[in-house]
């Protein structure tokens, strides 16, 4: 696996049993590291489970209920460094 720098990693656990639910979240310092992780790890197996990577869409949720200026800022952040406007 390539050398990737990440900010945070969290395994999601059931609050009643304490067992992991089989998924988690990772935030990368550099957006290019997500691309590297996707290329190298998506579809590989960890134990008997396949790795399935997806980019988060949390910023796209409930945009209809937000202040228009906040929505514009979120879109600017989302597209930062992608060449899109």
C-alpha cells in the first residue's frame, strides 16, 4: 500500500454491544491520498472482507435548508483543487 497521510480514522461500533459494524471513516490530509487509496485498496480483502471505498457526500446533504452563502462556501470547498468552478 502506498504511503498515505490521514487526519483521522474511526471504526463505527454498535453502541449496545461494542462490536464493530464493519465500516469506518478516514479523512486524508491531501485529496490525492484518497485517489491513491482508491486505486490501491478498493476491492482488496482485509481478512475475509472486501474493502469498498466511497467518497463522502456529507456536504451535499440538506443543502435546501441552509443559508445560500453557506451552500456557496461548501461548493467552493468541495471543488477546491479539482479545477471545477
